[in-house]
C-alpha cells in the first residue's frame, strides 16, 4: 500500500532531515526512488520527489489535507497557513486579491525606498574595504520593507518596531521546528520564542486598536490597513486574532525568506560575471532612475531571480496531513492522519527537469516555460504561498539595485553551502563580500565623458 523507505527511528530521521535535508533527500531518492515512506516527529508519511507526483498532491481538492499541528503552534490558530477546510477556503478568497495585481503595485515604491536606504551602508564599507555579510544587509533590508509596506512606517516608533520584530525573528530557531515535543516551558528556546510572541501581540494589538479608532476611512493603505478594511462575503471583518495571525505569518514567512534569497542571488551573480554583465545591461537600458514597476517587468532579471530560487530553494519541503485516504501514483494509498511531503528542493535540482542542475544558468527560464509542478519554490495548489507576487517583486527590486549600483567581491574562495536556519535554508557564512566601490552606469559614464570634452 505504501512505497519503501528507511526503518531508522523517527528521531534520527527528523534529525537528518532538519540538519542535512539536501543530503538526506538525495540518499532517499537514490535508495528508494521518487516516492519514499518515512517516519518523523511530524508523523508517518510519504515524501514525493518527482513533478507528476507533486502535481497530484497540489492538484488534490483543498479539503484533502490540513496543516501539521506544528504550523498552528508556531504561527497561530487562525493563520492562513494553519487553517483547513471551509475556513481556509474562505480566508484565501478574502486574502488572495489583497496580495496580487494592483495591490502589490502599490507597494513597489515603498520597497524601492527601503532597499536604497538599507544599501547606504555600502558607501562606508567601500571606503574601508571591510568585509560585509550580505545576510546582515539583506535582513535589515527585508525588515525595513516589512515596516514600510506591512505596518506603515510613518506612524511607527521604528526602534520599537525593529526591537519587537527582530525578537520574533531571532526566536524562530531550528531547535523549535523539529516538532511539538520541544514546545514545552522547560525548553529555553521555546520560552524565548513565547516571550517574543507575547511582545509582538501587545505591540500589534495597540496598532490595530489605534487604526480601528480612526473609522473605516482611516485604516491606511499598507498591509495592516488592507487587512483591517477587508470584508468577508457576509460583510464581517477579520477579528483582532485573525489580523494578528496573518501579520505574524507575513513577518516570519516574508522576512527570512526574502533576505536569504537576496543574499543567494548576490552570491551567484558575483560567481557568474557573464550573467551579471547581461543583467546590468538590461537594467541600464531603463535609464539612470528606473521606476520600481519598470524593474519588475525585466525578463532577464526575472530569470535570474527564478534561477536563484531554483538552485538554492529557501524552503525545501511542503508537508500536509491527509484528512482522508489519499491515492498517490496510481499504486499507493496514504492513510488518513499520515502526512504527504513534497520535497521541493529535490524536484528543483532534478536533472530530468533541469539539465545540469548545479549550474547557475538563468537562460533556462527564457528558453522554456516550466509547469507549476516543476518550478515550485513557493509551493503549489490551494496553499501556494500567498505572498509570492510580493516576494518576487521585492527580490527583483533588491537584486537590480545591488547589481546595477555596486561592485562586490567575494571575501573568500570557499564555496557557500546551505544550512538550516529555521524553516528555511540559508548560506552557512552569510555570503561575505567586500564592497569594491560604487558602479558607474553606462549612461552616467557617457555624460561624464561629454562633460570632459566640453
């Protein structure tokens, strides 16, 4: 009824998957094939590592699955990634339009402003040639984007906002994601996380109450305002707990993932000068001060971001619990209560789908349009990442700004490797670089030459 798989203890399988996901996925695929039975602290289940099997999982009716209990424990009982069934359908229907199209366009200028502010430190670094860790820069950048676009920077005490938000981010460590076994008061990392969540709750509740006091016309045009203004089909708004859980999810799911993706993309651009040169030409063609919206429409830039997300996926897997027996692959049935895991990282580096998967080659995304079950860094189906369009726009703006305005060098010849940070994977050393100086764009160079001639 189920595919073969390892018989090692659940704790050992969980440890291997949490600490060495790429190696563990590779060994399971080599030993057992594209579908593997496993036993972890999240439960018994089947892992799939092939696009057609992933398509079956993501294409199943939404009521087929529910989130694992760990998600509710970490994000909140009403978070869109934690709820299931009719409640999930209702919430997605409410939220989907708020994170696509014109709504995301309204955030682009604020994203660009936050990115440029965060990169001002490069000027000082260029003068001293000191080593800069890119993940430090991009985490600050991603946090500023969240403060600007999600919580509304104009009315915030920025220092307090950073203190509260960073408390949650720093408390979200690998030690609390192995399973509910560790979510106990006696476990110090869990205690720190609970305290950080409590501080976030008090801070957000104050923001929500102040916005609600303004009335319907004063909610604001940031994400907080959008959530407070949203109405279900019966005309009812989200309550404070629902608003809190969605904001909390956006923070945890949006901050670390975006920051790591920016750092990885910078790393691969430095390592592939021909790709960097082509990207700079595309951005330069927009002129000296391109708009954020124009940047997000660049095809090669989009391919560069996509290739970075493919070769170094930030989230390696999507895990769901079967609410009913689930037929898989035409020959297996996963029992009710067992989990199905789609191992995204394995599919994204499958040579049958992406030839020479270890090579950073953005052109592959210009040569072929990949199916949703092949290129799936944001998951798929009814539970595909709600903020995918937001994240892709943020990445495009940040990568364009870094690549077109700054000359960077890797501070070490040692290749970066991915390690577990929490639910995400990131570069072990954070991508350490030296800022060689500010780049002079072609248009600016031509103007300087003309001035010299005069």
